[in-house]
C-alpha cells in the first residue's frame, strides 16, 4: 500500500513539474513577444532600428548619426537644459552652472547623448562617434565603462541626480533634469 501511495505521489509531482514547465515556456514566449512589440513601438516613435545584422550595424549607426545632425542644422553652442549643460565651444560640462571634470572620451559620449537628448543612442552609434575608423574600434563593452564613469561623475556633481538612463537591449538616453525636481 505505501508503495502505491509513493508511486501516485511521484506521478502527481511529475505532472506538476510538467505544468510548471509549460507555464514557464508560455511566459518566456510572452516576454519575447513583448520585447518585439516594444521594439516596433520604438521603431515607429524614434525611428531607431529594430534589429541590425553585424554587417549592417556600422552603416545603420552612420545613417542615424547623419539624420540626427541633419535634423538639427547647426549644433547649438550649449546643449541640454535644466541642470546640465554641454558647452561645445569651450568643451565644458556644467551642472547647476559649475564645471565638472571629465575625460575627453567621457565628454564625447556625453556630447552625443546631449545632441540626441531624450532619444535612444545605441552602442554602435557611440562607437562610430568615438572611433571614426572601423579598424580603430576597441571591444564594444568599452562603452559600458565610459557610461559608468560618466554616470558616477554626473551623480556626484549633482547630489545623486540620474541623467543617463539605460534602455535595456537598446542603448542609453540622456534625460533632462530640472533644478526644481532635482532628479
């Protein structure tokens, strides 16, 4: 009798695991579908690419950079509003009017983010902006290092305000932070 009870219990557990596995797979499909739909919405709103093959990524980044520059005509002397300003003439970054020290590469990352303010900037766009020649390009993860260091410096200079937002599997956005909100 106990052996039958044990066997029935094992069958019940196996059945529960099977149901859980199916639910997990369904959930994974829903998440994948949601990411795809989000990409389509972003494509429609921002004009950013949904997916880019490795060979097309450099060309796509160039086109996006060119369209950003073409849409704005001349780049303004001071970009951004609110607490952060990027002065291209003096190559200075100011928060609340106070200059902050950043490296040349961090400046160039922030320059592109500021120029495309409130729009997604992809890793490929940043690589193209930082390294003009494709044979000069380092590992793409170097962008994460520049973003991380830049965020830390901006956060320290602004008493914790977050200016750079990560958009998962897309890139980064520089958000306007006004003095009133502080964040």
